[in-house]
């Protein structure tokens, strides 16, 4: 077994972070303790213990920028608990997907997001509902964050009518226009030109003199050298569009480490003259503050930005990949023990005095119970029928105003079974 250069970079950063200084705690009656990763220290809490300030020093690297995100962030107890609850729900949902796939209740392609929960949660916390979001085929958790539920996600994976896209999309094709989530994308990198179109629409529809809604296209390091991404970056810069190119760098393009598939591994610098920002993607508070800065910059009419999230996936590329033939188990275990995004939030809650270990265990217990109940609800949903489900949402004669219009004639393979409406 061996550790690649890309993995070694991640492990060196993990080890340095794990051995960093203990948390400095200042505030009435508070007791300091260490946070063993993610470059964050609890600095202080309010007298009512309802707000805490955290140090983010070392969480960001900038490129072609005169300003940068703040090195501190204020969080309320409610905000931090909500982030933890969403992230833990994501983790339990993806573990459930793994189990259901192995039980053959889920078929086909299935790409899991566990380990990367801080990225989707932090982006969602920084964004407004009106901002546009499109991502790759690893999209279950983004769909959950952007207006979905465990039942609608699992229902889609089971191929049932109550799934988020009515059982027609499956793992790679979630979609929720009402929440400005424009889906996963089954083709590597193909979401980025669509994201560019969303940015163009936001620019076109913007109110003069006011900040624009932004668009973000998330893709992996394995897609970062796609030609269509370079073309999109050129147009975004040329037209000064509110576009965010977000690379979720989990260090492997399928089973190929980034030092073997890319001659340029500082992805946030890939935009040439386009500004860039690298963020610790295992730290949800760093992601939230970093994306607040990016949204303000891009939405303020300053053009696009490249953002690189340094993150890690625990599962293999997909369910057919054990994830241990190109990286060793020690690498995965070290990341889990030193940089796990969920353990980080739990430690942060405790250090800030927002919750104790027993309270966190109770929250986890309730979430596990709720996820199990929603899985049963998803399983109870029926499969789509040929009629009407096969023919819904495939035809329009008035520009899409009627969402469930049927054509006058549907030609079936057996002409005698053709449909007339």
C-alpha cells in the first residue's frame, strides 16, 4: 500500500492541524479545551452564552484578491446546532444509502457524499434561497440542503413516485426548481456551462444598483481540466457574470490522485486572472464565512471567482469502488480521526458551551430515528405506472406554463398501443 503525493499533502495538513495549539478560551466562567483539527479556536462567548466567536486563522488562501474573508466568525447556539443537525442527517442518510444499495433496494449509479458534508452545509448557510445552485452527480446531500427531505431523496433512489424527481431521475438527477437547485449532472463537468447560464440569467434579471443573486457550479478535482469549464470561465469573465466555479477537491478523480491527473493542483488559481479562494472544506464555519465573502464579491459586480474546497470523501468514487485500491486504509482512518467535519462541529458545540456530550448524543439518537422513519415512508411510496407517469412532464405547447400537459398523440413501439389525448 502507498500514499500518493496528493494524499501526503492532505495528511501533512491534517497532522499539523491535529498538533496545533490548544483552544484559547476567554469569557466569564468558560473553560478552554483543544479542537484537534480544522484551524479553528473558540475565542469568546457572550455573557448570556448565546453567541460565540471563533478564530478561522489559517482556513483561507487567496489569489488575485486585495481583500479576504474574515479570520473570525460569530455564531449563535441555534445556528451551530442547525448546521450540526443538517450535517448529521446527511451522514446518516448516506450511510443508509450504502446499506440499501448493498441490500439491492437501490440500483444503478450511486455516489455518496459522506466526509464532504461541511461543504454543502456551509454554502447553503451563506447563500440566499434565490441564489442558483447546480452540482455534479454526487448530489444527494445538496438536494437535502436545498429544500429536500430524507424521504424524497431515498424515494428517488428507490425509483418511487414520491421521490424528488418522481422516480425518473435516480441518484444523479435530483432537481428542485422551487428552491433554485438545478440538479445533479450525470456528465462529468457538464453542469458548469449550465451554471454559467444561471449566472447569465441572474445578471440579466438583476435590479440596477443592487447586489445580484449568484450562481454556483460545484464539480470535483477530476473535472477541473474539462474544456467546457475553460470556455465557461472565459465567458463568465468576459461578461462579468456572478458565477462561482467551486472545485470540491477530495483529492481523487475517481481512483486517480490529483498529482497524476492534473499538472496544476492549485485549483483556485486555475482561472488565470480570475480571482480565487481556497477554503478548508472540512470546517463548516470556514466554508460559511468564505462563501459569505465570495457571494458578496461576485454578487457585487466584480465578476466570477474560483473557489477550491479542500475536502475528502470516505466512500469510494461510487458504490462499485471499494475506495482502498488507490489509497490505504490508514489514510482514511487518519482523516476520520483528525479532520472529520461532524466531530469538529460536536467539539465546537461543547467548547462554546452550547451543548454537552449527552445532549449531542440525544440529538443524534433523534436524527437516527427520524431518518429510519423517513426511509420507511420512502419505501411505502408506489412505483411509477406507465400511465400517466411515463408521459408526464415531457411535452409543452405554451413555453412550460402548463407543467403537466399531454401531447395529442404518443406513438408507442406497438402502434396499436399508441395513446391519444
